[in-house]
RNA sequence: GGGCGAUUAGCUCAGUUGGUAGAGCAGCGCUUUUACACAGCGAAGGUCACAGGUUCGAGUCCUGUAUCGCCCACCA
C-alpha cells in the first residue's frame, strides 16, 4: 500500500526534525560506526561558527556545501568524518559580555577583575551555545557530534599551550619591541583587521631639518620628526647620491637630532621630494628601514598620544605639538611648502580612536627565522607556507586565490600573536623581576603570568590538528590528517588558511588539507555584504521554515561557482521548494504504479527503455565527475535538470500510456525501469536535498540500504 | 600605489582544454488531462562591455579602453 503521506504535498516542517534525529541516532555520522569495513578516509574539519552567534547565510552556505560533499563521499564508501566545532570569537564575545555587564550592573571589566569576567563569559557561552548548535543541526549537516570541539575547551586549551611552548623552544616565538597599532582611546593594541581607514583632509608640509640640511622632506605629521634618525633616498636617485652616508646634527624644535642619509630601495622617487624622513618608532615602514640600516629608534610619543621629548613640546598632545612644530618651522624659515591632500587615517573600528603606531613589547612568531627539524633539516615558516603550495600537496580550487596566497606569503612579516584582552588562551609565560619562565603553571610564589592572550588565529591555525587529538598521537590524527578539504569564505584567506598551513607544516611537517575550496560571499538582494550594522541579515532558519531546508540549501549553492559571490533571492528558494514537491510527486507516481513489481526478475527492456537507462547512466557519470572536482554547483544543476526535465517530463510521460495499456511484459519492464530511475535519482539528489529524499527513501519497499544516508552511490553503466 | 578578478536574456548567474549561446526567477500564450497548478505544453527574449589582434572558426586565447569589485600596502 502506498504510504498515505504521499497524498499530501511534501511538508518539510513535519519531516526535517524527525529525519535529522533518525540520522543522528543511526550513529552513521561517526565513521567508526559506518558499515562495510571502510578503510579509505575522507575528512573535513568544519570552520567553527561563533559560539555565541546565530547562523547567518554565510555559515549556512558553508554547512550546505560541506554537507553535500561529505554525504557524497560517505555514499561512495569512504570512511567519512566531518568534525563540528564552535569558536570562542574572543574579542567579540568579551566585548559583548562586557557590554551586558555594563548595561545591567554599571560595572567595567576592571571592577570585576579578570577571573570574574572570565567566569561570566563562560556562563554566557554556556547559555547561548545551544542556539548555534541547534541551527547547525537544522541545516541537515551530517556532522559527527561525538567529536564536537570548542576552541576554548580544556583539550584545545592545553594543545594551544603545548604549541606555544614548542615553538618557543624552537626559537620561533620571541618577545620584542615592535611597532603595533596602538589605540590611545581604548588603551590597547589592535590587529590590522580591526582598523578602519578614513579618508580625511590633511596638510602635507615640505621642509628641511635645519639651514645646513641639503635634502627637503615632506610629512603630514611634523610632530613626529623630533624622532627622526635618518633620511632615506632611493639608491639610484642621482639627486641625492652625493649625500648618502653623510651625518647631520640639528636642533629641531628644541630637540637635538642626528640625521644619517641612507639609501633604501623602498623609497618612491616620484612621491613628494623623493626623500623620506625616517621615524623608526612611529611608523612601521620606517621601523623596517631602521632595521636594515642599524639605526636608533627613539620613542617620542607615549600611550596617551602625548609627546615625551624635552623642551617646548613636552607633554603636549600630538595634535597640539603639530601646530607648534609648524609654527617653529615657519619662524625658522625652514618650511618650504604646505599642500592640502587627501589622506587615509587609520582608526580603531571599536573606539574610533586614531591609531598611533608605537613600539611595544609583544610576542611574535618569526616567519623568516631558520629552525632545525628533528631529522636535522633546516627550514623556515615562510618556506613551509611556500612549499605547501609549490609541492602541489595543497592545491587551490580557484587559481586566483593561489596567486593571492603566494602574494600574501611573500609579503608576510613576523606575526604579532599577543592581544591585550582577557578572554582567550593566556600566554604561558611567567615573570619575576627580570626573570621569565615559559610554562603553563605558575613556577611558584612571587611569579606573575603575562597579562596578554594569544591572537585567536594562533589557536585557529592548529584547528585541523587539535580537533583530531593533537598533540597526542591519536588514531584519529593518524587516520584523518591531513584532511581532504578546507572549505571557507575567501575573505578569510590570509588569516586562517595560511596559519593552518604554517602550524601543520611546523608541527607535523605536513599540510593540513589537500584542497582549498573558497566559496563566495553571500550578499543581500542589493549586492551588499551581509552585516550586523546594515541589519540586512536574512535568517536561513526562518527561510527554511517557510520553504524547507532542502530548498534553502540547494538555492544557496546552485549557480555558485567556487570563489564567486552570490545574492540571496527568495524567489530562487521558492523555485527549489517546488522542486522538492516535484520529487515528492514523482515518488508518489512511481510507487503507485510499481506496487507489486518484482525487481529481482529479469525484465525485457525495449530500445526506448534502454535509452532511458543510458540517459540515467550518463547523468550518474556527470554528477559523479562534477562532485569529484568539488563542482557541487554543476553536479546539483545536472541532477536537477535530469530529474525534472528528463525523468519527470519525458520518461514518466511516455510511461503513462504503457502503464495503462494491456502489454503486461512492457508494463513490468516500465515499472522496473521507473523504480530504478527513482531510486538512483534519490541517491543523486540526496547530497543536495537530504531531507525530502530520505523521507521518500524510508517509504520505499525495496532498497539497498536502510537509510539513504549510507546508501551506495550509483555506478554508471557507461565508463 | 601594488596584486587579482568581473562585465553573457528584464533580474540573478552558469558556460571545464576555441567549434553556430544556457538555467532559474520574472514576463507572454495555451492547457484544469487521476503524480504534481508548488503543474504541463509552447513561443519570445542576447552584434556574450567596447576597440583591435591570433585563427578556417573567439563568450572562450592575446593587446588596449571603459565601468564595477576584491585583496594587500598606506605612504613619507
């Protein structure tokens, strides 16, 4: 008897939760439970969504894409593992909890103290994490929840500590004064990605340091010039060649300075006067010049953006000092020109404060420093990152991102890994006076731990390893690392992918993944990036309630080539809801007309039947090929068109008169053919639309697996 | 400023080694035929941004132009 559920249109809402539980309870998302003694592994580690967040379209796309690939591989017989996790999102989470406490109790983090704040954050995370986890389940993601990891759980925490100590022991982590982005307003350093550049009007002043000084230079920040130690010119600039190597003394606005003329290839001959006043302590580029020419690095501005030099500028704010210096230059007759220019000013995203580049004691990972591996070979981290791609061990699915990656690696400088917040992996270094010890626990009375925590990308870089049990030599790590694929948004290229390659390259001397798949950014109907500040977030879970998650999933990936952006269009989703119903009705028709057909008997297929089965075979071949190349969009498109426009519109329509006719042999053959095409189609569609296909599969009278989740992927008769 | 892309039907986008252009949605006409109106059938719609070049042949390769966008650097 036909299951009465087919008498009504497909109702996604009543199916999805139940179907997901069926999958989860089956245990098959854990590769240890998969049938048929599988040996060849296929693994993906999910880029962990923010633990306190809600699912947005970007994560829904990521989950859908990865689930499609994972389901395909699982059906193909791979020992398939997909590890779920959540990310602590340190800066964002701490900021939110601080804000909540400020609003509710009027207290700052300093009122609470470090320990109490961290306790509050844990409580908050614990109370919100089920939202995101529930939403991840709602997408149908066939994740192995038994291996769930959180970036701040005990296992991951101790792995991160281990990593820090090992890299320190290898001489790759050091503490040093470097120019950092200091936010005088927030009294903290901030990372490059938290900087917002604002275009503002500025005055470009051209002047010389003193009457005897032969080379004019230009600046928008005259007050920093009291910290100058050199003037840099291009090595092949004839205008200044005769001065290179000369040293000049001057008293600049009450401050004695000594300027050496140096030749440096980074200088742009065309800009300004073609000569740069080098202020090592207050400009990143100048710091590097000072590095190359062994120059002093006097600091003239402090953490409050006030001048520290003696004389008339002492204690003044930089903006006030600027006026003062300009007035002095003018009165001394040293000012040559003033020119109004447009100028990008770096400001802090969170506080709006103007970034002051300052030298500060920070922890760094040295990317160009040589280290020796246990086997005696010498390597550098930058070389590791280069080699991963050059060797072909890691390949980028989209070529242009490989170029971008190489470009990024070539320009990489030492990586500043300390952050001045409280929530995160705290730097395992202890101080007592001038002594320091690098270890996880306190060396004893009188020692105090470094206040800073690690950059979130330090721990994220270890993610493929720590989720598999590293630093322990686990069965999982041996089996599933390197992972097959990393799949993430291309906006995260430099931050994450490169750091994972770095970490795996250092610790395991291997790549973290074989293929890098970047999906595009999901934009709103107007092509804008989805963001909280625009308030244009469309909740994929809401859309799924309306159209079904299958429709949302396939709409997100259809037509989305790797690396290209897409827009969320509700009409598109509605179209695929109709498709889900189409599949439903195809199943109803086939099941109604094939009841009692024995598929084990040998049928006499007509020429037309054989052609229909050949078309099915070609479809299997194409979908398989596309999936093997991770072209999920093309695979889904092929399956979709076959099922709707060949199977439904042609094969079924032609079958109707035969099924109503009197030729019993042809009837049985037709029924068998339809049933074969139905079951194969369900398999082809299952990665993309898992819920509706599984719901139908459960009602099938004859099948080769209890669940479509683990049904064998069809083989094409055509090779 | 350096690097990298995009420009194809009204809208959103595919088009995998060069061989007479495709889908979804919207729109038009017809059809309520027991799988499905969340449907079917049919028609329409594009000098593939522009200008050159290579080729028997270019949406596809090369050069240039225009517009839009992304990444990096931030500029003295």
